[in-house]
C-alpha cells in the first residue's frame, strides 16, 4: 500500500479538509518522507521513517523538518491529526477495494479469455508504466512502446528483489531512441523459467510511475497473471514443436506410412503435392562446450531461425533433430518461379543473422535439391547433408559456409556413384597403397600429394601450405612417383588421381 504526501493532499482536498490541506501545502517542501504509513501526535522520538508526526510547539517561523509538522496550538494540531487519520483510514479502505477489484479482474482474464495484450492494457489503466514481453529466448511478443526495442543495460547495477510469490531484477537502462520521453529509467525484469532455463521475461519500466512510488501489490498481481499466461503458451509451444518434429522425421525416415503423414500434413496445413527443398543448418559447437549450455544455445538458435524465417516464409516448417536445425521450405510462396539463387540468398541472410547473434559459433548450411511432393523430401534431406559433408572437405570442418547440392556436378556424381555402389571402384589402387603406407609408417605422403595437386603441381607453394621445406616436398613427390607409380605428368592420370582423392575424402567423412 502506497500513500504519498501528494495523494494524501489530493484526498484531503476532495473531502473538504481545508485545515489539513493548508498545513500539508505549507509543510511539504520542507518534509523529507516520501510515503506515509501512519500518523501520530508526539513531542519526541520521531524515529519511524514512514510515520508523519504532529507536534505542538511554539515555532515563530513555522519551520517543519524531516517527518515532523509543528503547530502553535493544540486545537489546530488535534484537528489536523484527526483529519489525517481519517484520510489514512479512507485511503486504506480504497486501496483494499482496488486490490480486490484488480485481483478479480486479472483472474477473470486468466481463466475466461487468457490474453497478454488484454492484461497489459488493463495494467496500463492502473499504472501507466510501459511494458515489453519477450517470448521464448527473448523474441518480442508484446510491446506498448516502440522505443523499448533498443536500450543499453547497466550490468553493474542489477539487483534481485523478492516478492511473496515471485522475484524480479531491477536494472538501470539507457534508451537509444530519440522519441523516448526520458533517456534512462529502471527496468523490472520478471523471468519465465521452464526446464531450469529462462525462456522469456516480462519487463516493466518505471517511465511514468517512479520505482519508489509503485504499488507493489498491484505490480505483483499483474506480473503473476502475465507470467502464468506466458508459461501456458510455452507449454503449448513445446507440444506443437514435438508434433512438428515427429511429422518431419516421419516424412524423411518413414515415408512409406503415407496415410498417417497425409493426415498430419492436413492438420499442419502442409500441401502434400507442392515443391519443397530441405535446408540443413549445422552449428559447430566447441569441444569444451558443456552439454547443458549447448542444448540451451541450440534451442535459442532454433527459435531465432524460426522467428526470422517466419517473417519471409510463413508456410515453412522449422524443426530440429539433435543439434541440427532444418527448414522444410515450400517453394514459390511469393512468386511463380523461385530459383536456387533465391534460396541461397535467403540462407545468406539467415547466416548473417546467426553470426550477429552467436558470434563464437560457426554455422554450416546445406541446401538439397527442389523436389516435388512430400514423398520426395527425404531425398532433399540426404542431399543437404551430403552437401555439408562435401563442403567440409572444400572449406574445412570448423569453417562456416553455405553450399547447394544443385551447384556442384562433382558432388552429384559422387552421390550417384555411392548410391549404385561404384564409389570404391573409382578410387585408384595406388592411392589406397599411399594411405596404407602412411598409416603403417606415420608418414604424410597422401596429404603431400593432395597439397601438391591443389597448388597446380607447384612444389614451392605446396611446401608453404603444409609447412615443410621445399627440398622435403621435392623428395616426397619423387618418392610418390617412383614408389607408388603415380604419373603426375599425364593429364588423364592426374585427373583420375584427383578424382580418387575427392572420393577417398568423402568416404572417410
């Protein structure tokens, strides 16, 4: 319950208490207490900080100080004190009525028609402070003012506060928008915790009502109602994610169960005969990344991809298996023709967004071929992963890249050879002997040959690439030619060796 001197003055005027109103208007500039919980008549021991004391004492200059008001006569003092106690009693009664009404109103919203926007609007009638609500992993789901989107947080000034049924953090923030009424204020942060992790929060800013003047009971009623609705939405979202994940998994791995897939596709409003392409996003976690931390970050990545992709393609499905995220992209949502260049351009935007949000995590994106109907999505899925595997060979296992299956004829050839079982036959026998020799004798002839061919048979550049002396490179190349009978002068022979190296790398992957 909050009674400030200003609210008491307003109530005294409403009730026609002219004596009390005149005394308060005269004394307020000299008093230091901000709120009043009690009023007493006393002559000494003015120790209670929220108590307004009335004291009869001859003070010629009418001086008032701290939380004490001095009167020249007892009659004047007693009359003002009586009126003050009446105002405090009335204010307490009105406050309880307001709390009961507020509680009933929020309960009515929560039980009959749960809606966060309705809750915010009602809260703003009671307390005009701006509100922002973030859904899972800090994506904005409701906001009262646009200037709340961009602000800097003072991490050194965050404080935790306990309430009866919940807790919140108080933190100073500085706004970046020129349209903001004030450059800084306090942010009260109420987290939504699910499965031991923060998955959203309610933030209330003391832009209008200062933190010290806030009615904490009203604040708690609103926060509890909003957080309850946010948790309910998160639970529904988890059920929906599980349903979508199972559906995509069955489309890929259990495509023979057509009736069940068609039934679930209808519930998800997924057209079974449209054209689709599967996009695989593979985050590369650090070797020392803790499992709980990587799972949390993986959920954040998926949520970020889902919210970003939804802005452009509402009919896409985003899901994840283990640590990888997948986009089942429906082709031609906005135009009659959609090329691979359009899809790659969108993937570049996704990559840029991910790199800005998760600066320490590399991402690999593989794009399968466009296929007709859900029945063929499985092919596009495996092509996307083959593209990532091949991209790691070309770019490195720990590097970010975007690769498209349709762009690389060699990748298609390798994939086809693997399907029909001809992959092993295309690897020259002398290449196998080099690998076996390296394994047995701990040498590096295979990597030397690979570097030499990658540098267009330039021994000096190849030596620099693998950090060996130029003469060492010449010795190894001569050894490869003589011992393993590999002809690097003939272009046809060299092509077969280069092809065999690519095949061996894919096979090892």
